[in-house]
C-alpha cells in the first residue's frame, strides 16, 4: 500500500472519538451522551476536549438545556454519521428487520398538526404489526427537521415541503391546504364564513415565532389586514382558545378536520385564496439501506393514503424519492 494512502493516515486518530461526537451531536448534552455510551461524564468531557483539539474548534457552546453545536460541528454531522454507518455495515453486515419479531425504537420528528393526523393511527399500526417496538415523536417543523435527521436525533421526519439539502431523501405522503376553524355558536355564523365575517373576526394565529403567517401575506397583497387577538406555537392549543369565543383560526386542513371533529368546532373553506402544499416523509441518505426506516416510511405512506386519499381516489404509491415543491407556512 502506498505510503501516502489516506487510509494509513487514519492510524494517528482515535476513531472512538467519532462515536462520542456522533452521540454528542444527537443528544447535545454530556450527561445523556454518557448514559447512551455507558461512559462516565468525566470520560465524555475528556473525549470532547480531544475532539476540540483534533478539529481546532470548540464544537459545542453552552445553551439552555445542554449544548449547541458550532457551524463546524454541524458540518461534521453528515460525514461522521455516514462514515460510522458504513463501518457498522462493513463489520456487522446489512441490518435486518422483522416487524413481528424484532424490537425497534422509531423516532420521528414532526409538528403537532401532523401528530394529530398521523400519530394515533401510527401507534395503533406499529403496536399491531410490531408489538415489541415503540414510537417516540419529537417536536420539529420544516425549518428544523433536516438538522434533526442530520444529527441522528430522528430516523424519519414528516414535514411540509421545503428545500431539503442533498443528504435528505423524501417521499410524498399527501397534499393539503388550509381551512378555517371556529366555534359556530360563539361566532353565530353558519358555515361557510363570508369574506366580510372572516375579516371582521379576531384571529388566533398559529406561529412558531408569533410574528405573521401566510394569511397576512395573502391579505397584504390585497391591501387588507386582520386583527390577531392571540398567537400560539401549537396547533393543539387552538381549540382551547377558540371554544366559547367569537374568533377564528386558519390552519392546515388535515389538522382542522381532526381538531374540529374532536372538539365540536366548525371547519370551512377560507374565503381567501391560500396555497396548497405537499407533506413528505424524510430521512437521511445514510439511512436509506436501513430496513426499519424503509418499513416506517412505507407504513406512513399507507396511513397517509387511508387518512388523506389523493384526488381521484388513486391508491398508487408515492415515489420513494419524491421531490416536494411547496411550503406549509405559519398561519
């Protein structure tokens, strides 16, 4: 082997440090990393010190609840994970997954509007098909889900489409739009809301940062405004804020129908033109060969076709690497 072969250059590095780095990037907490790796906190801290020296970068800085990765650390997430996954396959062989026999911990990242639609049926399906497995859902949205997949914090994400990076693979699950949700008794208006009634009512906005939503963008284009009486970051809070009040919320239709049926609220078409968007299942390209990921994505696809059948009733499966195109925004 040539003296300048890059493989021989690795002899000067402790590759175990990359395992620590991968878990730190996922957990972003020394204590949890130590627990995951069955190491002492002192040993993890020492490994982090060596990693900082190796890469010439702090890698993590203190943040509420743990540590935040630096730009350099974030750039390492994909390469480190891909390298470790490849080594694992080389040593242990291709993984197998028999749902009826094997236990898996499925970690998904998605927002609570999608949880409301998918999670109850997903848990029921997984419990029936893979009794030893479990489903853990992590809060994520279209702006944060790629980072969650890069770090290995989740195996699969579900989000309204965005410009995913080259390491993210996707499969279209369903198309959705927006709907109005309100208490018909408190509002005193039959379905559907007129344009005048919609503009006159106070609005409950669902927004991660409490600033504005797609409704404001559409109204701005017509030189109109709405009165935003409240804002919440969680779709599940909307029914509690709407019940008994003369107000309206505009949200993805898939969430409005679930919440309306559960809490006895009225759902109707918005009296303004709002965009439609695509919801996709996402995973990191390094997980493409993982049969657990493939099984979970296939299961999500089947549930989506049942819960949100496409126009025309076709049941043809969505493409495994579908490329979604439109964005679901704060409302």
